[in-house]
């Protein structure tokens, strides 16, 4: 037991060191050159560094890194929760239709209202787009919560989430068909995801929401561990299955909904990160998996951000495309590995 605890601790320390290295690398990556002296002056509040450089550090580099850490942590933890609650290794944070709901909110605003009132201009980082996305995600969450109170079989809730996502996508497609080209372009750009759409002041709002939700869900780790052994076993062990479902659905909606509202839909991290965490720690214990997924998800987002800058000499690749390129190989491996196991 002591050896297992020691190995787990060492693994966490190594992962944190790697995370810190990625943070440093990402900080000094970008179109504008930032020196270590500039960073030190920003930390100390010195006025010797150029004002524009200080703005770049605060509003672009630091904000970008912080939102990458938050997005990776939130999406990976919510993906872990979905995989546990649905007993499905391919379940992700958007399986309940949260991303689709956020997309519908933005589509109604940009394609609907923007089409009726073409004189209005909605920037990608506009607070009204964030509000529309959050409202759309919240409405879908409310639908799922109401359904979970009546539906006992978790499989049918999964189907319901997929159907809601499909219905919402159909509505969005119709809105795109009738919308003007400039509005469609704005919506497509939002759908590509971005770490630059969030200001430093907005991050101050996001941090307590994400941290409070993750800390809260840690208290359900024991119940989640029991759920892995089956709902009947968990119930006989004193777990309130309905309450656990609601807690997980609310946590996932808050985590995925908040990130989607501010950064746009970022896929595949929520599916891949939990599996990488299980492989690294060789554990199914949620007391280990939740903080482990948090770190791994943050690392993947930072790697994705680094690739998005390094790949092009000028410009930035859409973060959603980069995370897809990173996450899809792991998912393909997972599917092939599961298939081999089932054949045997």
C-alpha cells in the first residue's frame, strides 16, 4: 500500500513538473517576443517595461495560459464523470447536448437576431455571445435534469442527450441555410474555438466557478468508485443513484457549459484525457483520477496551444482542430483495443 501511494505521489510530482515546463514554453510562444526580464517586470509591477508589452503579457499570454489550464481541466474532469456515469469509454463532456445547446444559443443570436438586425455587430469575444451560449447550455441542462428525475435507466438518458444534440444541430443548420454569409462566417469562427476570446477580467469570474465545481465533485469520489461496480451494488452500499446523477449532470453542465460559452466548443480532450490518466496511474480510483485528469487535460490544452502557434509562421490554427488532431488517435486506439478485447 505504501509503495502504491509512493508511486502515485511521484507520478503526480512528475506531471506537475511537466505542466510547469509547458506553461513556461507556452508563455514565451507567440507573434510578439517577450523576454524573461519583461515577465519579471510584470510580476513585480515595474514600470521600466514598455506599456504595450505589459498589456500583451497580461491580456494575451497570461490570459491564454490560464484559460487553457481551466479549459483542459474542466473538459477532462467532465469527460471522466460522463464515462463513469454512463459506463461508456467513449462518452465525453458534450454527450448530454451541452455543446449543442450553447451552439444553438449563439446561432439564434448571430444567425437569427443578426439576420433580422444586420446593423448590429457581435464580436467573437462579446459578452452577449457568452450570455447566449451559457443560456443555451443551461436550458439543455434543465431538460436533462427534468428527464433524469423520471427516467431510471441511464442508457435512455444517453439516447435523449444524443437526440437533443441532433435536433439542435438540425435547427442550427436551418439557421445557417437562411442566414447571410457574414453571419454564417461569424458563427463558424465561434465554432472553431479560441483561447483568445477571454479577457483577464473574465478569467477572474471563470476561475472560482471551475474550481468550486471540481472541488465539490471530489466529495462524490467514493460514490463514483462504487458506481463502477454497478448501480445495484452502489445502491446497496448506500449510494443515492438519482442524487449522484443530478450532481454529475449539474457539474458537467457547469464545467463544459462555462468553457463552451467563453471559448467555443473544444472537442476530444474530454474523451482522451481520462483514458490517458487511467493508463498512467493504472487506477480506477476517482480520488486519483479526478486530479490526474485535471492535470492531463491542462497539459493537452497547452500542447494544443503550442502547436497552434508553432505550426504557422503567421497566424494561429483553430484550437478545436488542433485538439481533434491530438485526441482522435487516442480514441481510435481505444476503439481498436476495446474491439480486440471483446473478440477475445
